[in-house]
C-alpha cells in the first residue's frame, strides 16, 4: 500500500491517491478490498483543499454497488459508464 503523501485515508477503507499530470492535480478515490485488491471508484480534478463531500459520497455509492454485485449469488457484471454507454 502506498503511504502518505501519495495515499491517505479518507473514511474507513476508502483512500485517496494523489496524481499530478500536466499541471493538474487529480485525486483518485479507491477502496481496499479484503483480498488485497484495490477497486478504483472515482477520479476528479482537485480544485479545493478538502475533498468535496459529493465526491466521497459518489465513491461510497459505487463501492456499495460493486459489493452488492460481487456478493450476489449470480454475479451481475458492472455496467458501462460514460456518454457512449448503452
């Protein structure tokens, strides 16, 4: 696991990863899974000192959706996201 300053705890097992690219500060919110894997949940351009609560809530919602699908007796594959999604 990456340590500070690259990665810091946000809430529980939700963490944030710092990425600076071409002068822009990006943050990636991810969750540490029990099996040693990480699940990337949300990325955004950093514009404020604190992570906006809406960004955190979106990541938590995506984690809940992911867990629900993976824990189902018949797994449901993740759905496509974006403007070209069906």
